[in-house]
C-alpha cells in the first residue's frame, strides 16, 4: 500500500470507529422504531420516522468533515409473510396498512458514515399473544443467527454457515428462506462478492462460489426463517426501495439522467426509497430506463405463502484480530414470553452458542488474576 492510499478495512482504527458510530446510531433508532410499532400504527408513518431519526443522528456527528453520512438502508416494516423491503410511499396502497395485534413484524434499517454501513433487522410481535408456532420460528431464527455469527470467523467457509443455520432451524420445525444472501461489506458497498447463502436449491449448490472468511472483513449477516416451505414469490406490491449500481450507461432520457443524478447526490450507492426523492412520480419514470440498463437494482417486495410467518434477524459484524465485533444487531427476544418447547439437539451447536461472540481479553484477564492472587 502506497503512502497515498488509505486502508479502508477495520484494521484502520478510524474505519473501525466509523462502523461503531454507525452501529450505535442504528441501535438507538431501532429501539425508537420498535416503540412506534404498536397496534393501529401505520407502516408508512413508522418508516418515515425511522429515516428521519437516522438523518437527525448522523447530522450531529463528524461535523465539519467532508464525508457522506446518512441512511445505509431505509426503514422497512414487513409484517407476517412479507419477506422484506416494505417501505411504502404516500401514494402506494400499502401506505394504508396498519399494524394489528398478533402481527409478526420485521424492522430493518441502517446507518452509514463515510460509506461504512451498519445495518440491523429485528422481529417483534404486536401485542402479548404469542402462539407456539410463532415462538418456534422466532426462537429457531434467533439461535440460527447466533450460531451463524459464531461460525463466521477467519478460516471457516461460507458453506459452514449455510449448514449450521439449516441444522438449527430444523430442530425448531421451521426452514430458512431459499436462496437468501448475506454479503461482505466494503466502503460504499453493501453487496460485496463474498456471499453466504441460506437453504440453497440444487442449482444454487452447484453454482454458488465457495469463500473463506478472513481477518479484517465486515459482513451483513441476514437470517430469514419461515414457518412455511421457505419459498419466496412475487406479489403485486409496488417496489419502493432501490440501489444505484457501480455500472455506467449513457441514459437517453433527460428524466432518467436527472433521477440518477439526484440518487447519486442523496444516496450514493446505498439503498434508498422513492419517497426520499423530490418528485417520486417523475423518479419512477426515470428509474425505468436505469433499471433496464442495470444502473439501478430494485429491492422487490416478495412474499412467503399466505398464512405463513417470516422472521428476520440481521447483524453487521467485523472480523478483528481479537475476535468478532458486532457493530449492529438485534437484542435477544424475551424468552420468558416467547416460549418454544423445542430444543437444539446437536451438542456441538449448543456448546458453540454458549461461547461469547468475542473472546475475553486474555492479557487483561491474566492481569486481573495476578492482582487477585497477590
């Protein structure tokens, strides 16, 4: 690395600090958004407020620094069999959806500072009635996520994570969603080339690339688990979340060029909602040409089978020389209320789950032991 180059990995303490700061904001906003997710609340109101909170928090840090900061993933509120990405605009029919008692709701959001993103997703239940079926899928998804985080460490491979997630959810009688991906993250990149796949079909098993985890890497770990078959299907919901790609094409329409220019200014290469643009109606027209030529990726709203429940836990982690650091992640469910009568049967997985995500500092512990025996 030349003197002019900057280390953009978490080996650089400045980069590590930015990930941590972004994660702290995501954690605070997530808790505030969860508090808004009550019976009768509109999904759009919660989504808009979540984005406002992220922007307000990022406005107050790194003042005077010329760096990008803001939303890494727009606040999305996806209930029951909606898999993800439901963040409607005021003109969308979904803007009228209100939360009901018993809804199992996935909340996703993220913060970025200088292009370093810390996103998070949690699942909550509206009201106090929790069926055994819901308890099984939440518990299975939680322990699958925890096992995955402990398996992502230098020297292990992405298939190790796929296998351990499948093993955990099987014990709870639920299934990981087929083909769902987790990605390595880099500066201004939330979908890096190193990937982890959940519940792959035969074609995916054959074609999916094997990767080895390495120190200094950051991953967004997305665990999605269903009470159903684990198959996702498109619905009729209008897509409202998009992401600009690092590809080039000379757009022909002026509306398209203006839209892409606005997206670049406001979101860069991070996902954004159509409602964040000045004129959503014109922006939709402008995005059509951009999507056709792969300048923009739509984050479609997809579904599990009607009547099934999908649970999501998403954490952003970094692999440091001292162990795994969680920059952003959901808090553990209240297992005093969410009670499953199912258990993990594999003793090795049980032992893995009992290990801390980041081992204690041996030097510090050794010093404490010496002082205590003095």
